[in-house]
């Protein structure tokens, strides 16, 4: 057995879809309401990767988008800002030029997002260019085709090479759980990503396939927990794809907190929510009135 299959074989994380659904329901029934409080809403807002990934994005539209993040610091000095702004690689330079808030990172999708279908050299070049331009974090897509071919060595090699291209930047690996579908596939993809150097596991691109699910989040967090027990390396979790309401965000927060523990959700260092619509909805609930700031 090669080391990739061995790592998967040694994982004790459940691959029983019915059991996963049961565990999710149990956690939410017991703990969701205790997290419905103002300080959690503020922490959730501070965990957002505010995202613009449209075909119509332009230098001017991205600059305007970033200026709203700058303005938030001035108009709401009593509230924490978002964790990061997430843009396409070619907009990292303008984001770096316009962004004035030191607490907000620049994240960039790269590696031929969202399909991840290109030469590895092209993927690495795009990552390297984004980092050189000022990206603090890189979000790549898991190599689904090689995974479904069971070419786990190729999967691991590609992720490792892209991690190397990140240099000091954080690497988030998007599993695209809507394509993986089953608990077993999500578990196996999580294990491969963790042992290939991922700094974060992320659920979805929000593009071609169904977005995040609570069940996928549970499995991914269980894999992170198991990996941490073996290596003592904390790996973050990012939920994305269809998370737009405060209720959605609270449910994911509850899953992460109960599976991984308080230290994963205490700051935005290890918990993120990739979103565009969520920011206004959360802000409205925090302020107690409908707000369309972003």
C-alpha cells in the first residue's frame, strides 16, 4: 500500500452518510441556540472573506469594492472589519494599492479557478504572480479529475507543488464537495489535502456544483481534528458557496466549534466564510436594522 492510500486507510473519520447527518442534527439541536448572541455575530462578520468573482469584474469595480472595506473602518469603528477580500489574481495589484485596512488580508483564487484544468506549470505561475503582487492567501481547487481516477500521487504532488508556489502565503484547498458528494469521497479528499500541505480546507467554489453543506463541513472538520491529533498542526476551515444568511453562518459556526473546539472560532485565523451577500445580512442583524453597506 502506498503512503497516500495508507493515510486514507488509517483515517477513523466516518464515511457513513446517514451517521454524519445524524451527528449534524444532534449538534445543532444541542448547541445552535447558545451561539445566537451578539458577540458571535460580530465574530462571524470578522470571519468573512468578502468576495467578488464575476466575469464582469474590472479594475474600477474591484477598486470600488475595496473602498467599501476601507469605508467600513471609518463608518463603523466599533465593529471588526471582514477578514479578507477575495479576488481574481489579476486584481490583486489594484486591491493591494487601494486597501488601507491593515487587519484585512488579500485572498486570491488561483491555479486556474474554478475548474483547475490546466498545466501544473500554468497553475504554479498564476499562484506565484498573485503572491508576488501581494496576495496573503491563495485559494486553489482540488484536482477532482485525478482524484476520481484514483491517481492520489498526482493529486498530492499537484497540491504540494502549488503549496510551494505560495511561499509564505496561506494555501486554502477547495474540495468542491458538491462534486465529491459522498462522505467517503469528502473524507478521502480531505486527508489527501491535509497531508499535502493545505493550511485550510474549503468546501466549494460556488460555481459549477452545489455549494457547502453542513454534512460536508462536519466531515472536513473531523478530518482536521484527526490530523491535528496526529501532527499538532492547526489547519483552518472555510465554508463557501451559498452561505448568505445569518442562520446559515450560525449553523456552520456551531459545527466547527463543537467538532474542533473554541480555539478554531475564537479568531478568524482558522475559521472563514467565503461570501458576498452574507456581509450585509449579518451587519443588518448586528445593527438591528436593514443595512446594505457592501
